[in-house]
C-alpha cells in the first residue's frame, strides 16, 4: 500500500489554471476582489493596467482595425464606381458611331482619354474585305498573331523585357513609354475565336500588374468585341 508521499505530484501549469478558469465561470463571482486586482502589462509601455483597462485597449484596437477596413472598402467602392462610370461612357461613345470604319480609332482615342492611358492600340484580323485597308487590320507577324489568338483571357504585367511585350512593341507608337501593358483578346461573337487584341500601354509599372484583377478588362473585351463585330463578315 502506498502513501501520498510516495507519489510525485505533477506541477500545476498555466494551462491547468486557464482550463480551470474557463470551466469555472462562477469563480470570479466568488472572488470578485481577485478580478478587480488583476494587473496586466500594457502593450503601449511597461506600466501595469487593470484587466478592465486592458479590455478597453483591445476593443479600441479592434475598432481601429475595423475603421481602417471600412475606409478601405469605401475607397475601393468609390474607385470601382468611377471606373464603371468611365466604362459606361466609353460604351455610349461606341454606340453612337455610325460608320463601322470609324470604330477602331474612336474606340482607342476615347479609351486613352477616358482612362488616362498614353496609348491604346487595336489590332484585328479576318475582317470583312471592305475594311481590310483599316490601320487596325494591317497584317501582323504570323507568330505574334498566333500568340494573340492563343490568349484565353487578358494578360497584364508585361514589361518591355517580356517576350510577348517585346513582340508587341512595333505595334506601339514610337517614343511611347510602356512600363506596363495589358493585352486584351477580343472576340466578335460570344464563344467565338479570338479575332483581335486591344493593347493598353501605361508609363506606370504598377498600372497593369500580373496579380491584378481582370474583371473590368473582361467587360472591356466583351463590349469592344460586340462593337467591332460590325467589321466582320456575317456568319
């Protein structure tokens, strides 16, 4: 038979204390003085603060974080609303174009002015013979055309050193600084083949980045393709 002295009792750990307090919610009701006397180290200095003061500090920090998130959401909301307004204005301009041959230059010029871009270039292939003489329908290098036709979605973040970007540079006007590019494939019919590409050049390296969202570029692709469908043979 053993006695208590013969057993080695495991020391009480901080985890044991924490578990006890969590599982004994009425402890501080019986020992209210202990709760009011708890002192914690403030994260804003070496001074000790009461538990209540620390809880207030935590709530203030959470409120500050939520306020910053709310401000960010409001800012993004305003930015998105501004882009949407510009996009709708651009579409309205395209709808007012009477002559199909005027669509490519109008599309690009309004895009440049409305979205503050140094250059917007449109390249098309397979257009109706009546529009084959348009600058936008000038022949492309076959390898470059194959690359563009293979695109399934907009590509952003291309720098002048990137392969596709370098191949596209002859399409840009001389002297235009293209620190970043967006290449938007265009389809004249929903689900149809790629029949053109819209090149958006910016002198800001952060304007078109590889990790940016492309939702608005996809909308631009849909609307531009629909407008330019007037240049293609009727299937």
